[in-house]
C-alpha cells in the first residue's frame, strides 16, 4: 500500500479517491495483495494485537448476545490509527443468523425508516419481509422476476433517524432503538474501554454485489468522544481507512462476516469508504447449520429453517453493515431549530422530498 500511495500522491490527484477507484475497478480487476486480512492472524509492525478488558463483561452476558468470552476475542490495532480496533468475528457459532434475520425481517419494519419510504406509501412498506417472502423462498426458473422489496432495500435507520439531506439528527425524529442491539453494542463498547456507551442511532446499509459506499466522515453525532461501532454480515468487503484529510492515502482491509470495527479517539473522525464487495472467504450460507452454541441464550434465539432459507439466499450475494452511534453526550440536547416562516417551509419540504426520491434507489455516495 505504501508504494501505491506514493504513486497516487505524485499524480496530484486526491489520493483516497484514486485508491477507491482502483479497488472499485472491474476490468481489469485490481490486485488485492495489499489488502490486510485480519482473519489470517498475521501480526507485523503495522498490525498489533490489543488486549481488551475481559473482566468487565462476564462470559454469561457475552453468550446471551451470541458472543464468545471476551478473553477469546482476537482484536488488533493499526499503527498510525490511534483508537481504531478491529475484532475478527467474536460471534458464537450459530449466532450470526439471528442478527442477519433481525436486519432483514425485523429492523426494516415500521416505525423504523428505510429508503423505500421516500417514494412508497407506509402501507406498501409496512412489512417488507412478508411482501418479499414468496419470491425469495421460491426462486423462479427461466423468466427473471422483478426485484423484491427486500432486494431493493439500501438503508434503514434506527433510534434517532438520520436526515440524509441536512446530515443531522433531531429530537422529533426518533423511535425506540432495538433493545437486543443496544445490549450487544454496550457489551462491545465496554470490552473496548467505553463503559456507559449508549446506543442511540443505527444505520443499516444493504450492499448488493456491485454496491459501494463513497468517501465520508461520520461527524453528525453531537458527541465525538464516544466510539462508532461497525458490524459486518454476509459477503466480504474491502474497507478503506484514511486520515483527517481527503488527500491522505488510505489503508485497505477486508471485513468478513461477523467482523467488528470500533472507531474511537483520533480515529473517530477519519475518512473511510467501501469501494467493493468481494466473494466471502467462507460459505456464508452455512452459517445457519450450527445451532448448538445458543442453548440458554436470553437474547439471541434460534432462527427457523424457513427464515434462514430466505436469509441464506439473500446473503449469498449481499452484505449487511450496521453502524451504531451514541448521538448525545451526558447532559447534551439537540439545538433548537427555528421554524421557517411563511410558505418557505412547504417549499423546503417539497424540495427535500424531491432530493430524497433521487437518492432513495441509488446507494449513497456519502453516509453518516
């Protein structure tokens, strides 16, 4: 990556964007030799094992949300990225299907918000899973069927719902954050040295095989002292982590199913992106075959064979990413927004609606 970055800087072009384009390129395909693969347990002067805090999360509490004991997690720091922690799949065998099912069946339900709401009625998006079930359960032979609503999902927001136009959160656009995801996030954050983390907002991104996520910084939260947590399920992705400036050349790494990232401290406000989805290094469809590890779990439950058949077919070619954030620090509140006088408020609402329609069916070039 160092040799590649040097050549980018010499051209005078935005270093991050050029490397983004390199990994997004289809023909000829890029050389992935510089992409870090944490699952291979290779440590060097760039990749440094990090000791977490196993005593602060009991083995029983970890098991309740489908996690191995913290002492068994494999976590790493990257030299040059203070506050960045990469954890390779800490999930118990058989627990990923629960979280995948939640992302596909439960979290897109109302009152949560998704991209399809931008140009469809609430009735049409009331139960995306049920409306997609038949076509995803019974794949057609020959004639290509129209894409299901589930296949058209691009994003879902939870808790404080992110406004894609203003790039802000607000007190009046909030629904209850999922309790089980709140518990999972709290345990991850606590083990990484952030006790008291309060999961208040979540963004789920749904990637098809040709999807990407543009270069951006997560800065809309009012409290940047709390970490951002990122969960990956399904197909693998190339993730680029840059610096505080767009001209900083990024480091490329794989995110496989079950992997977690924690961005905190100086790494909380770094530029990052996902230029490419790649075929998983393992058969993700087989994630639902091991059901013995979840006995006695109080939060994670077994996924029915019927539900897993749909989930398995979906993730055979797709990836799901969850990012969880604490929006407000202790004692913080949202600033008051003065009302827009006269008819300008209606004009602004119409303009915002038009913008949302244009964004809704394409994958965002920027994400909070």
